[in-house]
C-alpha cells in the first residue's frame, strides 16, 4: 500500500511537469524559433544550478516529514559565500576556499538540525529564526558590499562549458541529484526517509533512527547550500551578501511543484529536478519572448496552485 | 484537551516573561540612551507597531487554527493601492477608511477558496497566491507609485475624540472584536478545536470549511485595516509594500506564545511580541547599532526565547500539528 | 482542432520570419536592463528610451528584475545576449558580478555597456552617466551646507546595502564632507531595503537618537517618501531638512510642505534617450567624440575617452521655486 502511494503521486506530477515543459518548449519554438539554441540550453543550465542544489536539500528535508522545512537556505547560501571570501581575505590559502564554503554551509545546516531535533523547536519557526540571523549576519559582516578576489582556477571551473553544458552543473548538480536519487530509491537509508516521512510513529516503532536521520538531512541541506555558495563565487567572481535572496521561497516552490508532499513521505528528487528545469526554462522562455518580467512571479504562482490542484483531484478520483 | 491545558499554562508564563522582557528592555534602553524614555519616542514605537499588530492579530487566528498565510503582506499592499486610489478620487474619508478592510476581506475570501476548496496545504496555497498578488500589484501600479496622497484619511484618523485620536479607538476596537470572537463565541471554540485536530472537529460536527473560510476572511480584513493605517500615515504606496510583513508577523506571533501547531494562542502575547520587537529595533538604533543588525535581533530573539522555553520546561516531544494528517 | 493550431503556427512562424528579416535589415535592437522594474525613476528612463527608439529608428527592449536581485538581472542580460540583441545597456546592481555576461557578450559580438550605474573594471564598452558619482555626492553635501551650515549633524538613509552605485555616492559624500567641511558630522548610513515603511521607521529613530540632527539624506529613490513622511509626522518640518536623489514628482508634495529642502536629480527620460542613442552609435561602429551632438539635446554631450564615460551633464537641483516646471 505504502509503495503504491509512493509511486503514483510522483509519477503523475513528473508526467505533468514533463508535459508542461514540452508545452513551454513548443510554445517557444512556435513564437521564436531562433531562441532554441545551444546557447539557450547553456544559459538555462547555468542559471538553474543554484536553485537545483538548494531545492534538492529543501526537498529532502520536507520528504523526511516531521513538518520539516528549511526556510534558512537563502541565508545559508549568502553567509557561506561571504564567510568563504572573508576567510580568504584574512589570509587563508585559496586552496581551502571550497572546504570553507561547504563546511560553513554544513555547520549552519547542522545548527538548524540541532534546533529542530534536540531543542524540539518546530522546523518552520526554527529555520525562520535562522533565516533572519544568517542573512542578517551576512549583510552586517560586509556592510552590504560584495567581496571580490576569487582565485582564477575557481573561476575557470565556475565558468567552464563542456559540449554546451556548464561544468559546475555537470560536476555538482548532476552528481548530487544522481546520488540522492540512488540513495532514496535503493538503500535502507532512502526507505527510512520515506518511512519516517510517511508515518513517523511506525518508523520509530520499527527502529528507524528518526532523529539522527533528520539531523543529517538538515546538515545535508546546509551542505548543498554551501555548494551553491561555492558555485556562486566561482561563477560571479565575488561573494555577494544577498546572493541567496528569495531562495527560500523559490526552493519551496520547486520542491512543492516537484511533487514533494508538504507533510513528507511522498515525492522524489526526479520531480524536484523536473520542477527546477521547468521553472528556469519558463523564466528564460518568457524573457526570450520579451514578456514583461512582472508576469513571471504570477505565472509561477498560478502554476504551483494548478499542479497541486491537479495532484489533489487526481487523488480524489482514484 | 491535555494540550489545551498545557497551552493555557505556558501561555500565562510566556505573557509574563514577555512583559518582563519589555520592561527590562525599556529600563536598559532608558539608562543607555537619554532619548529613549521620552513621550515622543514612545509614540513613535506605538505608531510603528500598528500594521504589524493588526496583521499579527489575523495571523494569530490563522496559526491557532493550524493555518498560515505567507501572502498577507502583499494583501495589505493590494488593499493599500485601492485605499490610495479612493483617496485620489476624493472619496469621503469615512468611506475610504472602509475600502481597506473590504478589499482585504475579499482577498481573504479568494485565499480561503484556494486553500479550503482546493484542499491545498495553506503554506503552499498562499505561496502560490503570493506570486499572483505580486504581479497584480505591479500591474495596478504600473511603475507609478502613489505618492503625496491627500490628507483626508490622515486627518480623520488623527481627529481627537475625548482627547484620544480615533486611530487608537479603531485599533482597540479591532483587538476587542478579535478577542470576543476567539474567547466568547462558538466560532472561537470551533477555531481552536480545528487547530487541535481537524479530523476530530469534523467528526464532532463542527462546520470546518465555514470556520476556515471565516478565519481567512477576518485575517484579510485585518490586513486591509492595516492598509488603511499604512496609507493614512505614509500617504504613499510603493511597489515593494508589505514584502517583509508576513514573515515578521509570524515571528512576532510565535514570540507571543501562539503555536503554529494550532489549538493554542495568545492575543495579549501577540501584542507584547510586536511591542518587544519594535522596542528592541528602536532602542538598538538609538544606541547606535546599525539597522543591518535588526533581522539578526529578530531571529536571535525568536530562537533564544523558544530554546529557553523548551530547555526550562523539558517538554516531551509534542505531536506535529500542521503536518498531522 | 490540430489543423487550426497548425495553421496558427505556420502563420505565426511566417510572420515572425518576415518580421525578423525586416528587423535584421533595418532596425537594430537596443536593450536596457534596469536595476528594478516598477519604480517611477526607471519608468521615466523607459519612456525616454522609447522616444529615442522612435526618432532614431531602432527597436527598444526594456526588461528588468522584480527584486533587486543581481542573479535575476544577470539572467535577463544573458537572455538578451542569447537573443542576439545588437547592444545591451545595464544599470548594474553589483559591479563585481557582471563579469560573466560581459565575456558572453564579447563572444557573440554584442555591445554591452552600462548606464545609470557603472561597473568600471568589467570591460564594458562605455558608461552612460547621469552625472559623475563624485558630482552627485558633493552636490548634495554642498547644497545641504548652504542650508544647515558647516557645523551640522546629518543622517543618511539608503536602500539596499548591496547597491554599488548608491554606496559609491555615499562614499563621495563622506569624502566631500571630510575634505571640505571638517566640522560636518555624517552619521553612519542606515539601510531601509526597498520599503517606505522601513525608511520612515529608521528616519524617526534617527531623529529621536540625535535631537540635534539637521538633515537626512534619502539616497535611494525608494526611501524618499519614507524619509519625508517621517519628518512630517515627527513635527520636525523646518528643523530637520530632508533631501535626496528623488524625482520631482515623488518629492513635490514634500518640497512644498517644507519637509524636503530640495532634491537632486537629473532627467531620467533624457538619460534613457542618451542610452539608446549611445547603443545605436555602438552598433553603427561610430566612435564617440570629445563632444557629441545628440538630437534633441541643446548642449553637446561630453565623452571622457580615458574613463569611457559619456556624461549627461551636471545634476539638477529642484527646489520649491522650480519643482513645478518638471514632470517626471
């Protein structure tokens, strides 16, 4: 029973998202054939990297249930990027920059996990608090100014393109999703995540280490945010104190759109990936058609409601 | 039921603690800065709390019901545009004052329709509406802010009645109305029952959909009332209006002791939570702390208060309300 | 059904090809990416750009982010590059992060230049400046000193802490103050983000914390109404002078009420016009002279070849006497 429900929802959402994606592509093709080029694909992938990484973490935290949510992802990205550059300025060898960024992200994520799992503060509130703190500290430490001085070898990685596909997308986003997908689908860890999200009490009864698993997932969300911060440094060439602005709501949108149930236990990383692609393609497509950007937020909002409604009504028909 | 009892206990404790925190903050800031403890500054703090307080009251009801609305700041923005347009058209000030709550209530109705009829979790449904409402603001304003609006509304709300401005009466009335609805009517009982367990509430014959609709509409109307005050005091509607209000309101309300699990809330706590946030923001700026640190203070306070509460009470793990099925 | 769609598709594809071909033959495309859409200042620039497009025979594209988010801005610029627009001007949100798109534009032979807010070391083709950052910073200090004297305390309320052009202006204000008026005391800048409410709150607190405050400068145009309203509400009209980089339409009622002493700004519509003109020059491959004649401009527009700056002219100061002559 459990299994059947796990499969049907995401499968429906995935096909719905793919259909919408094809409609967007066809629409673009019909209205502006010149827009579909290798360059456009590179653009889409390049701009989806940050959102993809952050949404993956967000999605897994929600998937594990317990009212899990991570509103602090944007703040984590900003603070990891800024701290990385500040440490570099303080004289640390640039070689350590990737470790500092990802390490900071992991630590900030683990702090969320401690607040939620050890202190039993509800995730929405705990991460709302850390959202204010992380993003506020990132701004205050720098006074708002961007921190430059990213080493060249990092830029070379961040801006590199291989056969039309941006290197960072190929080297972090794709492996992260593949790994998460494999772990969720084929390991006992993955089954635990679904189990504790689907029914926490029974998961505890059969001996799933719920608290430890969730703590790890919050840290993982931080790790992915740290990786996104590293990519932003390597791509933009500077550490921006507000680079993670709006990411909390955008990643939440992507995760929900990707078929992850807000109550946990249902959904998959494939859906999240499809949702991120759909969102970024839609944005790029609208820009290519020179549609006024004010419509973007509204269209994304309507899309979210539409997909959830479709998912909901397909369930009641069954 | 057990939870309700717990709620009342910890609620009293929280209210007292907040009151103590406010008093302490006032004493510390008064000593630290000669400009803090003046009547003018007190009026400033109260004045700057109005919108957050009104939106917070609505949010208190929503959270108590196990709901949430992240679009409420933008609802205030849309209502403010309508109030501003009414002012520009030289509508009678009394009628203009009503425009805000009416538009707010209508938007609350839309939100309720999506969340309740569509059976979408409130946080996701209102997230979608947030995007749609933002586009609406852009289109309605079209790049031209409403600025330097006529003073009709400002004069009306500032008029003294028995030595107190009408604005104060309106706010107190709004508070009393919400309090009565929550504590002295079946509606309030139903709302808390839904917050405790929607399933049980439904089984015991409570008209769940109706109550949820009503709560969203009340919250919308309060956001609309906040819009009236916003326009009256700033005489200006800009495109970014209300963009940070919803998260601030959630923070203040939770600080006040309302649980996002539902079933437990404190209106006095919300008032104190809003005041404490504003006192800290005002006081720290008076002491020369840069305004960039203000979100850090909000977040730190939120985490600190909740951690202390949990650590001191050593509560056993509570069931997870808004994720309960 | 399918027939209909098919027909619609064919028709639209054909019309697009024709339109595209016609566009390619005659009308070059110039785009402008503001920092933020939906604010009166950039709307005025758009209007000026449209006027120039009509008169100079180019297509003008105006597209910008809905939040002051540099990644969103980059994405818009990138999609314009992918579209193959002839020249793209950007009002840069963050000077340090524009480098990737400058490279991408270069690779496709697209002229990328800045306008309104600069990124000096990015390799942009030219910077269309409303005034020099230095001129803007010092003008507002000079004008203020005329009104409040050299021995005064002045507060600064800015918008986003991350906006590099606003920070540059604040830097030159501080420089001018310390170089020319040693007694003048500029308080640390405070940041209000984008909302008038926060700006009002912060200004009120500043006035409370500093009863001897003589003036408040609203650096971002989004903060102007908040600062002015705070002065009016606090009943300090006359004793605290508000000012800032605000358009006459935004500041008019406050200048008349006395909450604002004056406002410093250029005509954004003319800046928009000049931006499109510069874009066309770049597409046509024409060099900028030291003095350029631009249609519709009475005075020649100067070009600083060393810094690569095309200058609109000195900023205008709006006061109660002249504010009614302007409408933007």
